[in-house]
């Protein structure tokens, strides 16, 4: 029986993956721009409520609210909602228990239903009351920078992982790196939807995004852990270690989705700390296995820098402070940016230590791919802006590129 091979050439596969990622970003953009929208950018003001930090000139609140106004409550025909202590940029899984998680989603759903009621009344700290009719959608300009950064980080991680796999589709370390990149993109895709919300999301949608984000993160952690088990050397009992990791991950996800038992310290973030400690143990085992192999030890040192240090920085600046009920050191998008340097580290490791048995031509292939993608994007822009036919636009795009 003939061996099955990757049907597309590597660069064709990367181009197809890029188009899929762009379509996914377009879907996220469409979902994020859907209303109801007040045309405001809001930040938590503690027990005072939420503070207005920007007002869209074309939004419903233009000329009615000013930067610095504090909204203490919101009411409509569907109820009155106190906004004291409410954080419009927080997330349900920052809460340490299932009860607090559910309460957060109930609050989101209640406020969202009020925004759907048509006219809403905002109760300001100055004792003023302002009535507005939310718009059906928001403008692209109102999206925060974090929305675009999260998609950039996720797409970069995914494409680096896939770019190794398309050249070595039957090599398990390359498969695991690619799967981890897919998990990273799925996690950041869902993260972008709640990170860029104006005030609230529908409770049911928020819950789905949380569960999907956690599944994607667990895919990321499981594949990176398995990678440490088999690369650069296969550790003794590798099959059993990987099976144990998968079993524990499955049990944790079942517990989370069925809301079984609250874990000590923090139900959602404690497992991340435990798997980070497991990664350190696996790295120590790999260090012993490669003691007489200087080339593999050099590669291992780069893997250590890529995975454990970047993941450790993410834990220190965000996950640990939140788990300890402290304010995070960095914004969530900054934490994601730290994690994505893991994949950049792998790319540099390929150049320095030939990780995954790839040579410098891997970077040349990337250069050709990015050049072709740039020509394609310029071609689309020229067609859209000038009305030229495809052949004329392609010729102009090649000259510009």
C-alpha cells in the first residue's frame, strides 16, 4: 500500500492555512462589531462604578457623556443594575470558584438584556440621569488594540508551528508543535471576543467562549508537555507519561465543564501552575538524557528558554497574581505576547541548533512565502482601490512588492 503524503506543497499548505486564519479573524471581527453599543470605552472605577475613558464621535453617547464621567448604574424596562465593583474588562475564569464564575455570567446576561431593551438610562455619579438608545453595531475604530494583537499573536504561533509540520508531516515533534500552535490560535481567537467587548457579552456566549478557550489552552499545554517527553530524547516510560497527562487533562476539563469540585487556591488557574512544574521535571529528565550529546543539549537549552521561561513569565505577570487575588502585573494581551515568544524562540532555535532536523533553508522558504503573501495582499488592495482588472492589478502588485 502506497504511503499517504501531504497533498499540497509546503508553501501551498501555508498559504491555505493563512487564508483560513484570515477568514477566522474576519468572523471574529463580524461578531465583535455586533451591538448593542453605547459608543463608549469603559474602565472599572471600583465601588464607584465604571468610568468613561473614550466616547465615539458617531456613537449614541456623543455629546451626552464626557470622558471622566462615572456610571454607577444602568436601568431599562428589563431592570435596574448596580455597576459598583463591576469590571468591564475582567473575565469569568478570573473568579476562583464555580459559584463566583456563574454569578459573573448572570450579571453579564442581566446587563446585556437591559441593553437590548431599546432605551436605557445611565445613572451618573453626579446624580444626573442620561437616556440613550444603543446602536445596533459598533465601528471598527472603536476596537481596542488588544483585539488585533491577540489575532496577530495567535496567527504567528499557529503559522510557525504549521511551517515546521508541512515540511516534516510524519515527525511527531513537528506534529505536536503544530497542534500547540493551533491551540494557541483558538485560545486567542476566543479571547479577542471578550477582551474587546464594550461593556458586556451575552452570558451564554461568554460561557461558550470560556469553555472553548480552556479546551484550546489545554490542547496547548498537553501538546507542549508531550513535546518535552519525546524531544530531544524519548524519556523512559514516555507512553505512560503522555497517557497520564492526557488522563489528568481530561479529568480537569470534565470537572470544569460539569462544575464538580472547586480546586484549592484557584479552580481555573491552579492546573496551569501544576503543569508548569511538571514541565520543569521533564526538562530535568531530558537534561540527564542528553548529558553525553552536546548538540542535543544545545537544542534542549533553546527549548528550555522557549517554553519554560516564556511560560514562567506569563505565570508571574498574570496567572499567579490573579490566583492569589492580586491585581495582575500586566494586561492579558501582554501575557499572551510573552507566551507567543515561545514560537519565535523555536524559529530562532531552528536557525541556531537545527531544531526538528530543519536547516537554514526553512527561513528561505518563509521568506518566499511571506513575499508571495505580500504580493497577494497588495493585489487585493489594488483591485479594491483602483478598479483595475486582475491581470493589471497583479502586474502592479509585483512591481510594488
